[in-house]
């Protein structure tokens, strides 16, 4: 179940990442995007650990 969540997040966030890369941003938008990226990676890390519990040891 958690492995499915991980791949679903990857699938959903890939087009968003491409859109952000090709769109020019000012410093405020870059700051917000950075915080959102860190939060998303944090969530993806937790779902990956739950999906593969022995791989992080």
C-alpha cells in the first residue's frame, strides 16, 4: 500500500516539477517552491521507508 503511495506521488509531482523548471520565478516564488519541495521529499521519504522497511537500515 505504501509503495503505491510513493509511486503515486512520483507520478503526480513529475509534471508539476517540469512546469516549475520551465516557468521563470522571482525570489519569493523560489522560496515557496523550495519549502514545498522539502516537504514533499520528506513525505516521499516516509512512504518509501514504510514500503521498504529493511532498505533504510
